[in-house]
């Protein structure tokens, strides 16, 4: 898996801390991982563990640009082999489906290298997942080639039972590696 570049988009979900293990496993398998935290993700996790594990700066702000002439989000999007959004929230699914770009993750999604694959692992309340608006956004994204893993069913943080849990980290890693090995 050496030299494959993965953008890991982490959204504001109670499952956001699981993305730390996701980062670790992808790096251990030789992937270069660029972590992107949405503003809401920062309510659940901090950049430090991601930066330490990925050995890359963590993108949190669209206007926090590194040295150089090319905007960071464009450069990262152009170099990506896979955009992995895990956990993905209803908010981010809607933004991606509608082409809204108000944070660094959604801008990356719009500017993504056309050869890059997209893998999305949602984690949200079951009623939010089953809502017709969310399902329409999922259908739109699938129509553009995005693949979904989950959500898994079980007891959710809000106390309800149903689909909404983040797919197991090991299975997300497994599918991401399969997709990377099939990249053109």
C-alpha cells in the first residue's frame, strides 16, 4: 500500500474517536493519510492524535494555508487516491450530495482528483439515516460512484436501537485497502 494517499474526513459524530484507530491502521499498512476534521468533529476529537499517527498536519480550516502558491485543499485533493469519510454525518452527506463547500472537507470533495475513489462510512441516529432526505443524498452520492459501508445496526449513543453505528474499523480498513489495490 506504499504511496497510496488517503484523505480521511472525520465528521462531528460520537464515533469520531474511532477515526484515530482508523488512521493508525491505515498508516501501519503503508498508506499516507491526510486527516481532515470538520468544525463539528473538533467537538469530539483534537488534531494531535491524528497528527502524531499520520505524521501529517491535520486540516481543520479552509483558510489555514501552508506555504506555497497552491491552496492546500486543492493540492491535497489532486494527489488523493481515496477519499474516506468516516464517520460521516447526515450534514456532510447532504453537503457532498448538493455540492456545498463551506468547510475544508466539502471543498476537498468537490476538488477531488477524478481518478480517486470515495468510500463513506456513516454514523448517525437511525431516524436521521432512514429519513428520505438522507436516503436521497446517499442515492445521489452512489450515482456519482461513492461506495457506502454501513451504517451498522445496534444500540446507538442516543439510546435507540437501529442502523446508525459506524461500521467496524477493521472492515473499513479492509475495504479501503481493497479499493486502493483496484485503483487505476
